[in-house]
C-alpha cells in the first residue's frame, strides 16, 4: 500500500494541530479527505498509546481541573430531530487536568458531565501523579464524590465557585454571542489544607481557549464540529501529545513535558510520525513458490 512521504504527513499533522479543517487540508496539500482521515486515526491511536504509557509518576504539587463542552454529529437538543443520528450523538465534554507549574496536561477524559465520568477522570489522574498535591476544580458537584472516592484525604482539595451575571452585549440579538459576566468568585476548602492563595483554575481555563483555537472541531457556531466520535477522540489525543511534547511553551521556554521532568529532549512532528510508523504492522515477506517435482 502506498504511503505518503514523511514531509507531507508532517505538514498535514501540523495543519491539524493549528486548527485547520480536514477538507481545507485536503485541498491545500492535494490529497484525498480519506487520506487525511486515515492519518488522523493513525496519529490519534499512536499518541493515545504514548500518553498512557509515558505520563506516569509526575511530581505535581498544584493541579487544576475543568471541563470543556463540544458535540458530535448534532447538539444534544437537536439529536431527536436530526436525520439518522447515530447512537450516542450529542454533547461531549472533555475533562482536563493541568499541572499549574509545568503547564503539562496530566490527564484527559472524554464523556458526559456525569458523576461516573468524573470518577473515571479522577481515577486516571491518580495513576499519573506522585506525592501529595493541591487540587482545584470548579463548583461542579460531580467532583465531590469523585475526588473523595479516589483520593480520600490524601490531597488538599478546594473548589473555585464562580458567580455570573447577565451576558454583556445589551438587549439586542448580539447577546447570544456574548459570554456571561463573572461577578465574583468563592474559594471553598473541601478537604485537607489547601493554600488559599493557590486556589485557582486560571491555567486550565486558559488551556480551554488553546483547545478551541487549536482544534477546528471545537469552534462554535460553525459546521466544523465532529461528525464521528472516534475522529473527535483521535484529534484530542494528537493535540495533547503535541501540546505536551512538541510545542514549546513561551513562558517556560521548553515543552511542558520537559518542565515536568517527563521528557529530557525536544520533539517535533516528525517524531509523531515515527510513533505512527512504530505501530504499523511489519510488511510480510512474500512467500516462495516451490514447484512440485513430478
């Protein structure tokens, strides 16, 4: 089977993590949409496996968690009247945990906003950090039982509850495009002894903005949303590995993985291509035909 040159695969993957749509990439690079899709699937699978195996025993002292909304095929409220909507279509929430010091994404979970998903998310986070940490989440109630069930009293846990007023934008139709105004915050200690000055979700919320800008399928009010859930998951896996191991953080001057001590070298997108090739099945040697003697 013919394979794209490494240079072209690197170009396509770079375009994906910079927020370019798959069809736009197809037109720009001059390859079929199926080629772009297959490369995304291969890259996502390789990156998910690498993240799972590599991001372990991270010494994080301050961790912030949040959830970001998106959807696939149709919004939850429109699924019932959507044409041939697949099972499970609708809203998708991406839960992320970021190390406030190294800015590394330690864990991510994709699902709904239920207590079950919150528990799975906290369980995955617990397998990737080492030592006692201070954890801050928003006021979502699902975190309470999840954190207690996974960590017990082994962490210092606090919630940052935000209070919102009416959206800024007057009384016209433009109000629906304006975010609600945060009128205040309340820091709530839940367990342990969290330091009040360090109770914050600023870094993880800023990461939410990076996700919306770096993945086309997160852009609101467009038709760029994910049409298939699996492609959504693959894009997230590619994005997080690129963010952690390839992209240099401007403040840190190194990648988040290097700042966290998980990696000791700077990687590039060609390295991601090598992860794909390492997982590819080895070509079978052609069988030899031996003519039987009569």
